[in-house]
C-alpha cells in the first residue's frame, strides 16, 4: 500500500520567504510526527499530532515554525521568514494508533529545504 | 534529558564480514530503543525495536541487536554484510512521550 508521502521533495527559498511543506500520512493513521534533519545529523523531533490535536510542539525551534492538521489527516509544516539555519530535510512520520512508543513510526522520504 | 550516542561516524566493512554498530543511551530508566536505516532518497525504515523482555532482538534483513542495561548499550549486529546494506544507520530512543531521540548516525560502507 501507499506509504507516507511528502511534497515538495525539494524546495529552494530565498531568506525571508515563507514556505509550506505537506505531509500525507498513511491512510487511517492516527498519529503524525514532524522531524528536522540537518546535514550530517540525526533527525530531531519537532511536533506530534494525535488526529487533529497537536499534543506536543516542544521541538519547534522558534515561533516562525507552525504546524497544523485540521482534519486529522494531511498535515502542513509552515516556516515563516525562513533563515539559512532552517536549511534541512524535514521528515514526516505516521503511526496507526495512540498506544504509545510501541507503535511503529513510518517515515516519508522527506522534503529538502535549502534557504539561500 | 535523554540522549543517544553513536560513537562511530563512518564504518567500512568487506562484503561477507560481520558488522557491529554501537549505540549508547543516557536515561534513568530503560527507554524504548530502535534501530532505523536510511538509504539515499529513501525514508527511514525500522530495522528492529526493543521494549522489554528478551534482550536479544531480531529484526528485518538479518539484523539483530542486544540490549545491555549494565552498559547502557543497544548495539546492532549482522553476521554477514551484503553490498545492499550500505546506508546510514540511526539508533533512537523514546522515553514514553512519543518523540524519538536519534543518534547522529553511522554511515556504513561495504567494500566488494
């Protein structure tokens, strides 16, 4: 079946521009996660949704970062006034249940954001 | 705060040789532990996970990992490496809040 998809796969933005990154989770998956992966580093947690509720946004690096999942399926990560340090791969993951960390997270291919 | 350390940034092994990738975690209690593999242009794929019970965990693609509480380690092993195993490997932990904490990764290169 279809996995997690993300679009666009690549995004180039000029510093100061706003960007929106989209995540389509696996159909029916309740939980959705966003991670940021800087070059040469492991992914870092940004935020977590259970259905449409954003239960944890402790990893968002600044108030320029905003995520939403209004209908409990597709999610959008928005970055306002992009800075060069925002350049990274943004990964989305989904999991089928809310039963906690025993529930496997399935990752998408990521969106590579380059801020010039 | 929890942390995950992967001491080896880059490892090269010959095809057919055995492999061990190291992972150490820092957390007061036993976290949930995972190994993921990331190939170029691909998403992270779960190899195996440990929650409790048997400390030797079997995963996909012939990989296994052993949890050692005394050493705070969760090392990944494979008895015979194939060229297709060349990729980046990440160890991760979760203390129960659903947010995975990843190590910085180990890049595996396989020589013919």
